[in-house]
């Protein structure tokens, strides 16, 4: 991550993030795998209390996921905890091979391969 230019890299490629998207991924990554509630994310990224029914956090997370997946196919970075919020933890995604059923990934990937740079 390059805070001076609001850039994040995944798979060695720039994710071309907006400033708010960068602030969101930086907040989640700094939480070191902890789940952050939507209200806390909204407060810390947008700077004020979230209105009831506001879906801004969810929309930004969706856009951010799309950009990260384009830059680094086969990896999932942001995980949803339904009814609570989001957690940042790079993990290999279940990849479907032609004609083969999807399988679960056994355990976390070693630290050097997991890093979002």
C-alpha cells in the first residue's frame, strides 16, 4: 500500500482505487483480521454517524472487492460477517477447474504469499 498516493496493490498490480476505497481497504487491513462493524467503518471512513438503512459501506465493499479480484484473481481479501460487518484476510478463493467440483482450501496460506502490498 502507498498511503502517499492512495494506492493499493494486489498480485503486484495497482487496484486503481478512489480515495475513499483506499481509506476503506487501509482501515480493514489495519484491523489485522478483526471484524469491523459497518457503523464503525462508516464513522471512521465517512466521518459521521451512519443513517439507518444506509448501504454505502456495502456498496463500497462490493466495488473494492471487484477491483481487488481484477488485480489478483483467485484471492479473496474482504470477508462478510452477515449482520455484523467485514474482515480483511487474504485467502485463496475456491477456484473451479473445468469439469471438477469446487474444493475447500485447507488452512491459511503462509504469510509471504498472503500479503497485500
